[in-house]
């Protein structure tokens, strides 16, 4: 039977980020991706002049309908969350809609390149940190990992051992963690904690590709 993934992310029209690559990658893996958009954006936020519509108000009603239908999902996967109310919706979806042996994935989207995003407040960081405790696996980047661990974000290069230790430290919040965007000299890498610890390094390319994290997370989940 085809497995179902409930994906709570924003939907960006142009730019190949958020739900657009997520739906494609999870579908290509042979699963059914059920999108529950948190907001609509005309483009991703790296493109100036974007327009947006907040969809927080409809999210509880969608979760209620899915619960009434008896739908249960092998995975609940959440990404960019713009408010405390959306965080509450994700927690509710995990509690009510995740199947008995299902997995909750949280991508705590809060910042990058050593800085928190302009919409991210200390209170929101605290709420996302608490939400991570409902997850089986969290997928922060280097900046977000530092925010979760209540550290001032920096972009200083790491040794392989320090990169692995950072991922391991996040198991205080969730059973498993994969940290992306780790600066490792001329390499960029990701490190995973839990029973299958790993460190992967590739040559760093000095360009920005919005949506890379969304695609990575979707492929990992798939």
C-alpha cells in the first residue's frame, strides 16, 4: 500500500522551493505527498517583491477533516512556520494524524549563513525548540542547530569531529538529527546523529540555490 506523507510547508509559486520540490521528490520515491500549505508566496523570499497569503486559519479545519476521515500518515513533515499558531497546528497533526509506527520530521526553518531570518523572534525560536521534542528526526542547517542549542550563530569552519559532535548534541531535543550546511574548510557537509551516525563532505560551491534544503529533506524522507 502506498505510504502517505503529510507535508506542512509554505507554497512558493516561482523559484522551485518549499512544497514544489517536496511534492515532486516524495512522489518520485513512490509515496503520496499530501500538502497542507502554511502560506502561499508568489515567489520564494529571496526574490524581491513577493506577495503572500497566510493560510493559518484553514490549517486546523484541514486537520479536523483528515481526522474525521480516519486518515493516518506514515510521515508528518513540517518546514517553514511563521507563527506560534502554525506550530500548534503541526503538533496537533503529529498527535492526531501520524500513524502508530509513523515518523515525524521537523525542519526548523529559522535562518541561514549565521543569521536568523527577519521574521524569527526569540519567542518563536523557543516554540520551535519545544516542537522539535515531538519529532523523531530534525533537519536543521548549521545556523538553526546553533539557535536550537541556544548559541549565538556563527559561520566559523568546523573540524569533522566538531561537526559530528554538533549533530550528536541535538539528540537532547530529538532522537535523531541531520545538520546540513556545515562549513568544513573547502568542503560543505552534513552530519547525522542517532544509531546511524554519519558525516558526508562535498566540495563547496560558492553559490546559493534556494530550495536545496527542501529537496534534501524530501529525498531523505522519501
